């Protein structure tokens, strides 16, 4: 896919998910969440080619201008939309699926200091509410929703809504019958 096709796809995804978007030009010019993702893609390509300083410098410069810090080692899917992104932090070993919506103040943070996977994995079509913290090497299944200010420290199956501190899961409304998680999949703290 060409870079221009990818940009069009990102702009379209933002217009679909943000009811306040008035037009493609406005989204292209003023949406800092898109700018952060676009600069991430450049730094990620350099990171994958073995460069370390330049991608980190790009990441920090992007954080300065957008308020969004995405480590160049993270893996982001297509059509990620970061809405009102100030304060978003995505760590080095985080993996984010396709069509994910992230609001401001979200942290996909690590635990520990090892060189292993220490950041969350988020499935496709997830929605992560403002101020939510996902910490450690956990997995959120496809179509999960994380409530605002939730602190998620355990994995969750697909079609789960997570709320609270620490977050507890329950089946998400609207799940197709075949996709509904088994209540045995939920943890109780």
C-alpha cells in the first residue's frame, strides 16, 4: 500500500470515528493524533532497519509537538485513531491491532525492566477510554472496550468491557452470539 493510500485511509478512519470532523482537509492539517501516527511510521521503519538514536529523537520531537509519545519499537495496526491525544503513551513492546480508537491520557505501559515483552497487546476494533492505563504484558481480545480511567492489569477475552481500579471485565453489549465470551473467562479480584 502506498503512503498516500495509507494517509487517505487514516483520514477516512478519523472522519468516521470523530463526529466533530468537518472535512478531510481539516483532519489532515489539525489532527495531532494522525500526525503522531504518521511520524511513528517513519521512526518505526528506521527502528526496524537497526537505527536507534534517530527514531527515538523523532519520537521525542513528535511528543513535543503533539503531546503523544509512541515508542518506535511499538507495533501499531492500520487505521489507528488517537482522538484528543494529549498524554497518550505507547510503550516499546506494545502491540495495537487494526481499527483501534484511543482517547487522551491513555497509557499502554510496561512493568519490569527486562528486555522481554512488557507492554500490552490490544486486539482489533478495541476502544480505550480517556485516562485508561493498561499495564504489563497483558492481552485484550478483539472488540474490547476499556472505560475511562480504568486500570487494566489482567488479560481479557474478546468482546469484554473493562471498568474500575483495578479493572474488572463483563461481557460487552452488542456482541454477536457466536462471539460472546464465556463467563468462566472472566477473572474476579
